[in-house]
C-alpha cells in the first residue's frame, strides 16, 4: 500500500510539474508573439520613415532646381532690362 501511495504522489507531482512547464511555455510563446508583432510594427514604422525621408529629399531637390531656374530667369530679365 505504501508503495502505491508513493507512486500516486510521484505521478501527481509529475503532472503538476508538467502542467507548470506547459504554462511557462505558453507564456513564453505569448511573449514571443507580442515581440514579433512589435518588431513588425517597428519595421513598418521605419519603412514609412525612410519613405518620408526619400520624399523630403526629392522635394528639396525640386525646390533647389526651381530656385536655380528662378535665379537664372531673374538674371536674364535684369540683363534684358539693362541692355534692352
């Protein structure tokens, strides 16, 4: 009888431990899911930031080009007024 009670206690303890480990694994999996989602959101955010930077760079280039063209036209107008 005593051996069977010991076996029963050991089996019960084993089940509790396996349940506890399973819960820990579930918790780790949940955390990994949250981390993966956060990383995905961060990656998308960085992609959007890079896109915005590229757009801003193109805008700046266009503005500089237009400024040069405007300056050239002003100089031509001034020369035409002076010599024309």
